C-alpha cells in the first residue's frame, strides 16, 4: 500500500488494551464501578415511545444528535462518559431494547461491503444474564466485535485504493495514540481491525431498529 505499512494478526482473536485476551462479550465486573448505584434523576421511562408492536432502543442507546453516552468505539466501554446526571450502574443492566430480547444483531453501514462474506459483517449480542440483552451487553459486544482482526484478503478487497489509505491511516492513528505508553507495541503488532474500517468515524451515535426483527443499525460520526 503506497505510503503506509499495515500489519495483520496471525490469529483472529480479541485483545484488550491491557494485553490480555478476551473471548467473552461480558464486560469486566469493574467496568462501570465509577457510576452511582442508583439514579435519583433518572427519567420516568427508559424508552422513548414504546408503543405496542414498535421496537425501540433504551434512551442511553437511542440515536440522537447528542447521545446521552459519549463513547469512542476504539476504547473499552469503561471509558464511557455522559452529561446525563441520572446514569448509574443499575441502568447499564436494564434491557437494551423494548421489548427485551435474548439476542440482538447490530449492523453498521460504515463498514464497507467487500464481497458475499464481508457483506454479512454484523455483531451478535447475547444476553449475559441469559434473559435479555442489557445496555452493557451492547457496549461490550460493539467493542469486541470491532476489535476483530482483518485478514490480508479483506484488506486487499478494499476498492478504490483510497479506501486502503484511509483504513491504514485509521490503524496508524489508533496505535500511535499509545506511543510512550504500555500497550503501544502490542497494538501496533496486532494489525488492522474492523474498527479501522470506520475510518475515523468512531463516535457512537446510537441504535435504530430496522425492518428485520432483532436487527439494529449502529450510527456513528
């Protein structure tokens, strides 16, 4: 690739920024310990217009110009911040969508369609409590799903070449943020990941339902 040198992992596993390997969608127990355990200023309803037969996302996950959650999708969910004073660890355990679902599928139009297999790129979100998908489940699944390694064949399928350069630049920007800090060498050596295909559009902007039951659209900016 002209002007850029990218790497590809030899194993398609998930890695967190602390160099540990993770194959579970469940967030660590201390992921949201900085949040209060109760929400005295929480809205009376967690879902906007949950009319009969209409699926909608939890207010913390719903699409809006200024989402309640500020989340850079290249970072672990524990980095989430908010301007909403009612956010609590309890709200992270609430159902991600209404009506509650045991599993969700999330797609994103910013991830390019490169062929029959890659066209099916999506993130499956299982319920960590075995009953319904929670807000925390969605954030964790997005993080781990976007951390999936890209194969050389997938990278070479990018067309036009400008896309290669943009993905390569996103990869370089991601690992260079850690320069001088623990994890820099590991992140660089781990190579291109799906999150780099967002090409810098890493800001979480919420979820919306699609015409297919159980399938939700991820919006980024």
